[in-house]
C-alpha cells in the first residue's frame, strides 16, 4: 500500500502518537511511513503491523506529515523532505515553539497545522491544542488527532506556546505533585509504597470527578468541610500554589520562545 501518512520522529511524543493510532485505528499501519534515526520498540511493532520504516525515495503519495522531531532538527528534516513530497501534502507539527510562519517559510505553500497533544494520546485519552489557518490543515489535524484526543482549537498561533506550557508540559506537573504528596506522607511515618498508592489513587480518583460538569470550586468545597483538616491544609497550600504554578507556566512559555528563535 502507498504511504499516506508520514510520522517524522518516534521519540516520547511521536511514540505516544503512534501508540494512539495503533489503538484507535486512526491511521492504517499499512499506509504509514516512519522516519526514525534509531530502532524504537513502538516503531518495530508498527512495522510488524505493516508500517514502513525509513522509506527511501519518492513520497508522492503522502497526504500528511506529522513532525515530531526535536525543534533543533526540524529545518534539516524540511530540507530533506521538500523535494520528496507533493506540493499539497499537509504539514502537522507537534513541536514546541516552532511557529506556523517558520513552518510555512520552510515548506512553501503546503498547508500547515500546529498541534500540541498530551502524551495521554497513547491511550486515546489525550487533549490536544490546535491551530491552523487553512481548511485542509484543519481537516488533517482532526483526522489524525480527533480519534486520540479532545481537540481544543485556538485562533492565534502564539497561544499554542501557552498551551504547551500549560497542557503539553502539565502532565509532568501533575506527576510531580503526586510524587511530593507521597513523600510528605512517608516523612510522617507511612511506608513509602503505601504513601505512593494513596497519593496516586487519591489524585486519579479526584481527577475522574473532573470529567463531569461540576465546577472545580464545588468539588473542592465538597471535600473541605469548614473547620476541618482539609481546610487547614488548603490554608497552607493555596496562597503559594497559584503563584508557583503561574511561575511554572511562565518558565515553560519562555523556553518555548527560546526554542522558536
């Protein structure tokens, strides 16, 4: 079968996307090409399902290219691909910090979309922030990521960098919270393995409540009885948490700006 979708890069995010595609059948493996400089287990699994690894020569049948390489390497990739792709192949970037304008300048008149997914796309439960100024690019992003993520569309390319700092990086912030909550329990006598189980399942259970329509403050108030232990803890947590998260997102946003230069 001819290659219709080309995944460039199969690292952590590229591999998560590939996992999601295999799980959801969003992309047929026998119509997928993967460009990767090193052997990756997920790429080999896709190869066993029919995908082509490092296809040589003409890529004239490719309709969409997903760029999942490190931002420092994408221009070299663009030089290699430009002569191998049809002029109407859509470029979908999941790279942090690389603007639509820069991608358009490198890939010519080809449609361009930017998508910033979370790694939960690996289980088809991700969220992805999207921007595209062309109907063909919008359609490509929806086709490739709609089955593996909830899509949030923004109307300004610069907001993808903000979404990267908040959502693209946000899972790591959540994991760090679980880690440190468990450490706080362990310091006060809980066996570390029990503290981690309690922290993990408490947070995952709490997050499951967010899948409904109940306002976040209402959920907090349900747990924090007036004069109780939770309220006492929140009096310590909340004053510093807002400013800390604001500074965290700002630092990640600044880094996205550095990557774009």
